[in-house]
C-alpha cells in the first residue's frame, strides 16, 4: 500500500482509508479549498488479489473528489482544473477502470461501476456540465459485464445520463455546445448506442432492452429532439438531424427492423413505429413543417417517404408481408405553400404503392387489402 500527497497553497480536507492488497493512491492538490476523500478496501473482508490505484489531481479552488474502490484490479484517475468541480467515483466489483477529466468550473461527474469488466471515460470541459453514469449490476445474479462507456461534454449546461445493466453493452455520448440532454438506458445483451450532439438545446433519449440492437443519433443545429426505443432483437435505428426544431420518434419491437431518419431545415416531425420483423422505414425530410408517420406491423415491408416542400403530411400503415410504399412530396410552382396530403394503408401481401405530389393542395388516399 502506498499513499503519496503533495499540497501547495491551501488545499485542505483530504482523508484516506486503505487496507492493503496493492492499494496505491497519489494525490496532488494545488489551489485553495480543494477536497478529496479516498477509501480503498479490504484484503480480509473482500475480494483477494486486489490491485487498486487512485490518482487524483486538482488545480484551482473548491474542487471536490470522492473515490471508493472495492474488488479486483480497479483503477481511477481524476483530473480537475478550475473551480467548483465535483467528482464521485465508486467501483465495487471486478476489473473496473475509471478516468474522469473536468476542465472549467462547476462541472459534476458521478460514476458508479458495480461488477465485472467495466470501463468508463468521462471528460467534461466548460461550465456546469453534469454526467451521471452507472454500469453493471450487483448481487448474486449479477448480469453486468463487459460494459464500456465514454462521455465527452464541452461547452456549458450539458447533461448526460447513462445506465448500463446488461451484458456486453457499449455507450458513447459526445456533446458540444450548450444545454444538451442525453439519456441512454441499456438493459439487454450486446446493444450499442452512440449519440452526438452539437449546437444548442438538443434532447436525445435512447432505450435498449433487447438483444443485438444498434442506435445512432447525430444532432446539429438547435432545439432538436430524438427518442429511440428498442426492444426485441437485431433492431437498427439511425437518426441524423440538422437545422432547427425537429422531432423524431423511433419505436422498434419484434426483430430485425430498420429505421432511418434524416431531417434538415426547420420544424420536421417524424414518427416510425415497427413491431413486426425485417421491416424498413426511411423518412427523409427537408423544407419546412413536414410530417411523416410510419406504422409497420407485418413482415418484410418497405416504406420510403421523401419530403422537400412545405407543410406536407404523409402517413403509411403496413401490415401483412412484402408491402412497399414510396411517397415523394415536393414543392413546385404556384400553391406550393398549400399542404400535400398522402395516406397509404396496405394489408395482405405484396402490395405496392407509389405516390408523387408536386406543388400544393394535393390529396392522395391509397388503401389496398
């Protein structure tokens, strides 16, 4: 066991508790009123062959760090620069790691890792960023293992919440700009989620409770919302949003469904619901005030909606199997400001519908049984 401390200026309030099995704590505090608490536990009362290590480095004023480690081969490194940054790291179980780096002021990072080979990396820069990350599961029937998490936030007032309690999960959140909110929940097996937000005032929620699903969300611009909910197996969702004031909803159950959403310009709304298997929905929206809704409950059906105009509405409802719907709505000529309307309903098998609307004020209703 080794504890080393170097204090310059008036860094105060450091406490440490360690009980052997290769514990190593190296603390450097420079500035004023920095605080650190470290507890690395036990040889006799916990897991054997523990190889703890804790490196804390704080520069500035009123930074606070709390580290607690128990288990096998844990590592925590915390670097804080600036003032008023707060970090809490708790590692209970097996091959845990850590790494938290905060630069700026009033950033808060909370990391909880409970069991098995978890790895986390959190980096926050700027002002008042908040990260809450929890990986693994505790208890006799622990299901948390091989989780990987990486959170990077720059700018100010960004919030990231990530919870992983399944097996072989991966999550990555990168936020740059101001006032973004990202929430990732993974409670299944081998799910992957990646969220990237740039600009300001974005919201992203990804919930994965099935198996082998993937979700990618990329948001640039301002005031954009995305919600992806995946259950079942082998789901794929990709949401790319740029511009301003968009809303995208993707809900997937069943198996092997794919949803692709691309939104640009301003005030687009997309809602894709898939509950069958091997369905494909592609919503591409540019222009202004467009709405696209897709409901797929059958098998192996395709829906393509492309909107490039103003105030166009498209809705597709597919059940059965082997359906295909293609809707194109675009501006052109006089009356382009008037709304186009297209509604397609397909049941049975192997129905095909193609609707093209150019200009404004066009109405199409297709129903095939």
